[in-house]
């Protein structure tokens, strides 16, 4: 278990350093990450990577950061989908789900996935739109702040700090 966690932390650090060192403006990189994370909340399980690339190119934001964000958070998509369903049920006033949403489902291919999405229907779609918007906006501001801080600190690190003279009394 320790090796798995250490491997994932190493992968996270590598991905973060790749995103932080991209040669684009912090705004465009943050928009790409926000797009990638937002797309992971939507029911696009098999095509979210190419969709993120195409949308990033279409909106002229950083496509590499969008694709990296989609790929990095793929492991969390089942958790995101559960929260989509839960939030949708709560927003529509149906309360928390009473039965297991995975009951009787076997994912043998894209047809089975589409049938499962249809069975979840309106609450899932409402929840995915709400969660996608919140995650996209939140990640945009978080990543933009981190990029600005990282680049400001990186630019200041090459300056030589001279000792300040003591003030006369």
C-alpha cells in the first residue's frame, strides 16, 4: 500500500511540475486545468480526453494542461459520478439515494454505460452540471493563484539579496 501511495504522490508531483513549467500564461494554463477537471465530472467516460483537447484548442486555452488534468483525475471519476448523482437528488428534492446506484449493472461496453447513464437520468445530469461548474471555477482560481505564486517566487529567486544597512538612531 505504501508503494502505491508513494508512486501516486510521485506522479502528482511530476504532473504538477509539468503544468507549472508550461510556457504559457497562468490564465490559459489555469483555464486548461479547469476545463479538464470540469470534464471529469460530466458523463463523457470514453471520450473526455479528446474532447478536452478539442475544446481547449477551440477556446484557445492550454490544451496540454487540459489533457493532463483529465488524465490525472481519471481515477476519481467514479467518485465524481457518485457525487453528481447525490447532488442532483438533493437539488431536485428527492433526498439522498435509498438504493445502491450500482445495483445490477455490468459494464461490458459503451452500450451498457449509456444504459446506466439513462437509468440515472435527470438527477445525475443536474448534479454533473452543478459539480462540473463548481469544480471548474474553483480549480481555475486555485491553479491561477498557485501559478502566479510559483512564477513570482521563481523570478525573485535569481535576484541577489543585499544586506540592508542598519538604521541610525
